[in-house]
C-alpha cells in the first residue's frame, strides 16, 4: 500500500472551506489577492530595511507562493474581511490632550 501525498497549494485549504469565510467567490478572490500583494511587498521590502507591511501570519515553506499563504491565513481565521463604506465618517481620534493625560508620569 502506497500513500499518495496530499496536494498543497490552491487545493489546500479546500475551496469549500474558504467559501465559508466570505459571502461570495468574488470577495474571496479580492480578499486573497490583496493579502497576497501585501505579503509579496513584505518580502520585497526586507532587503531595503523598511517595515511597512506585515509578513505572513502562518508558518511558510521556502517555495510557497504568496497566494497560498494568503489562503491559509484566511482559512485559519487570522484575517477578517470587513466592508468599507467610503461615505462613512472616519473613526474618531483622541485629542492630543486626552492622550497626554493617559500617559502622565
């Protein structure tokens, strides 16, 4: 009896599991592509000494593609996808006085 290795990549995690994380295939594609671009930018910036993007949130393999990493992050609920309303007011930021009161010595 020989065991076949489990296929990695786009079939792992299974698409059926990934579709439970978003409300449509379209949103899953946008969500995973955006995160894959962030991961790719993270690896590109390492040589420049910048830390603008967050690296992978899961353990990765040497030859693993950014899209596969993004899909695993989504499947493990390490990321959340929220709707963005451009007409909504921005979140309130505390005034400098309120911040300085919190950090008194």
